[in-house]
C-alpha cells in the first residue's frame, strides 16, 4: 500500500485495556498502529504513541477520530477519550464513539462462528462480558447480550456454554474499522458517556459537617 496517498484517514484511540492508537484509510486499510500493552500508565505513553502513529501513517487528512468508550477502568478510559476529543477539537472533525468490545468482536469474527463472548478484565476479580453473534447487515458485530460486569469465578456459569474469548489487547485498527462502518451506515453505536461499569474510587467529598457551638 502506498502510505503517501493523500486520502481521508481515520484515527482510533483506545485505553480500555492497554493504550492503542491506529490510523486507517476510510476503507479500513491499515496505515499505522502503535500499542503499549501495560494496562497502567496511559497518560505517560499516549502522546508518544499518537506522534509515532501519525508519523508512520504518511500523508492524508484525518477526517474522523474514533474513541473507544469501554468497558474499562475510570482513569484509563478518561485519558484515551480526552485525547481523542482534544485531537478532534483541534482539527474541527467529529468524534465517533464506539464500545471497545466491538473492536475485539470484529477481530474475533475473522475466525469465530456462532455466538461468542468478548471477556475483558474489569479488575477487583471481575470481568466485563459482551455477547455477539456474527455481523449485521452493515458489517458491524451484532450484540445479542449487552455488556455486564460479572465476578470472574462466575463467568463460565453466566455464559452457560457460549464460547468465551478472553481479550488482553485491543486492536485500534479494528476499532477504526468499526467506526468507519458506523459512519458509512449513519449509525451511532455509543453515547458520549464512557462505559465504566462501576463508579470511580475517588469521589468528591460532601459538604463539611456543621460543628455545634
């Protein structure tokens, strides 16, 4: 592929697991990808990954930014989504919100047949599970059971025989591809709010108690 072709480019950013950045052509062809597998340290690496991926992608105008919306931990997701939104704001281009499990499901569809579950670590001995079955008419992975948080020891019982695919790294290339499919179909796959599944550990303190005289 000629990376100097000055066509439209889609940038994808996800920090639901590690930190993943990719750029594709609007037809889904991969241009560049940069990944840090560490599930921590998103803020320290995301800038360098963006710079590296953009440099490797060659010429082309970024037309959309796809943001992975989770499920994932509160702090990690905020960093990736903020980076995606900041880049899009600076370029005056739209952000396409895509649930992160859709990217993993698109990767799995290369080999999976029949129903399958994408399973990711949600920490605290819990896992996040989304069940898919094939792709719909637009080529987007078809959800048959929405994302839920389940104790890790109960995951197999919850799935009741559905094939599970445990995912530790997410493909930002496939995230971009799902985003491109959604844009082409005129569909919205996620809202503006990330899928945290649980509240952050740090909360704003309440009003101080009144001290009696």
